[in-house]
């Protein structure tokens, strides 16, 4: 029997309890046969070994709390007195609607109160009382702009760097490709999905694109057991499993020797070794019962409304604490897509996310981890300042708005207690210090010690980077240590 057949047969018949999450990732056929170019020093192979960035890094890990659907910035983080003053009158400017049949030009002032918070005095909505407790630690960007109102086109812009284009590696993939992982017993890029299902655009949110699958996000199940088949079957436990794994490694290495220079094969072998290591390390990382009661309550685990999201935020902290490079949380569907009933729908999703999100920043700070961990909170778009016509004003909602909206960032060398950029007096368009997803990506890369224009991957004969198409700038105004001006 040839070596290829024996390897495949061995894998098919001897899963050895290695998690199916890992195996599905490992066995996926690579379509990329590219070689890295102009990378940070020491990057030679496709593996998860830690790699030194070419420049001093402020951040070593990142947690992204992605809010699918488009949180309404004019109801949460971008107060507009003029919008409230003119509520009910017609908007006089041009406006782009996603749902023309439900569109109106009636301005809709926020039904929620804003007030100054923290020492910085940043105004926040009454819907975010827990964010108010950490406002001095975050930087709110009020001038985000995708230029498109659609969900998928803007999601792909944020994750992959080009509006609407599929097949691109996401931000997490680029970071792991450039820097590897500090923990060789856990995946470097982990995704925590929602019990309600996949987010809009599904698995594209954590795609490795044209990179080898080693750099794809590894999904933890939204309920226990979060990794299936993590324990070895009883008849394979102990020495027998160790012998099987040693034998598999021998087959893998022999196969690699017959195919020198196949870096994608090296990546798959490294992945098998990671999967075996996860049997012990993953169980420990996911065991939140080790946390104190006070910590669990801080994340809202004692409240049914915030328990689920709080659990995932707490797991995210435990993962980066153990050296995972990039962790991303997603919602099922798009709960922030408040086309109607915004008076009830928006408070509901805020109650789910506000306390856990703020607790994550608090917890990282009290553990001395916030200085090196970036935390991002935001969606792909915002909402329009006009109402969708549902008849009863109490049932009113807001349509999509990619022309101007808000996100916040904390930690990893980001200034706290500040806002950056502005939308117009109604919150429709970003008008001052406009920030695109490419600017956002370039800024994050800089904090990790990477140059977004020099972290390259050769694919189809072309050098690819995350900010491939449009010019990008580092938003130095929100950084504690901005880059030197040339």
C-alpha cells in the first residue's frame, strides 16, 4: 500500500478523539500554493510558530466583538441635537435607501436620552450604562464610512479589505499569517458563534481565502460541548492513543520528505499536531467554572438576558490569556438590523451585549492585559436619520447607512476617553476625519508591529495585501504612540 493511501486510511479509521472542528479544518483541500513575499523577518514556513514583527508592537492579541446588522449610531454613540430638534420634518438632502418601498424622508430624533459620561464627558445613550463605566478607556470613532449600505458588501470590506469580494483572507487570517501564535496547543484564530445560528454571510466572516486552511478561524460550538469528540474513545485512551499519534506523525513526516518544498503540506502536518495538543489545553481554556463568582457576575452570567453573550466574552478573555492571537464573537443573523420597532428591539440587543462587552474591557484592565490586547466593538454599517414608514410611529425603524456610523476600540495602545471624527448634523454622512475599513485595518496592523502594505502574500502571480485596492492610512490620532511622520 502506498504512503498516501495508508495516511488517508489511518486518518479515516482512527479519529482518536481529536475534535471534529480541528479535523474538518485540517482535511480541507488547499487550493493555494503560494509562497510568502516581503514578510516580517523569520517567516519561512506555513506554521503557527510565533514570529517577531518588523516594528515595535503595542498589541499582541485582539478580540473583535462584531455586531452584525448595523447598530444605530444616532441612538447609541453619536448624539444629534439638531436631529431631535427637527424630528418629524423632511430631510432636505440626498439620501440612499435600501428599501425604497418603505422609505420616507421624515427625520426621526432618537427616542433615547444622551448624557455626558466619565471624566472625558463623552455623551452616550441611556441604553449603554455599562459602556459608560469604561468610556475613559475607549476611543469612539464616529466617522466610519464604507460607502455602501448593504450588509454583505460592507462585512467583506471590514473583514477582507475589499467591498463585496469573496475569497479573501479575513483580518484574523492576516494577523496569524504574519505573527503566528504564542500558544501551540490552541488555534491561533478562534471564532465564537451564536446559539441562534450563523451570522449574515456565514462562514465567509472567518475565511482563510486564498491562504492555507491553517489560517482559517476555528469555530467553537455555541453550546456545550463546544468542541465535539475532544476526548479520546475509551478503547483508545492512554498509551494506545500516544502510539497512534506517534505513528501518524511518522507517516506524515515520511510523506513530507517525499514532497520537499510543499509548504501547504507542512501547514497541514502542523495542524494535526495542534489538534492532538488541543485535547488537554482546550478543555482547560473553556472551563469558566474556574472563574470567581464576582467575575462571572461582572460579565452578566447571573442575568438570563446577558448570560450567553457574557459567557462567550469571558471565554474570549481566557483564550487570549492563553496566547490565542485573534478571537472574534458573532451574532446569529443580524440583530442590530432594526428596520422596525427600534424602540423595543434596540434596548433588547443592548441588554444582551452592553454589560459583557464592558466587562471584557474591565477584566482585561484589572489583569494587566488591556495594554497588549485590542478590543473592537462595532458593526458593518449604521442606520439612517430618517424613519422607515410603518404607520404607527411607535413601530418605526431605520434603514441601512454605510455613509457614516460609529465603532469603538480599546486597549493595545489606543487612547482612551476620546471621540474621533464627525458625521453631519443629522448623523447621515461622515464629514470630518473619515475612516474606512482599510484605514481601520492599517491602524490595527500598525499596533501589532506590522506594515499593512508590506505584509504580502503571492497568489495567482500577484502580491496580495489586506488593503489591496484602496489607499489606507494609519489613524494616528487615536494612538498613544502614533507613527513618525515622514
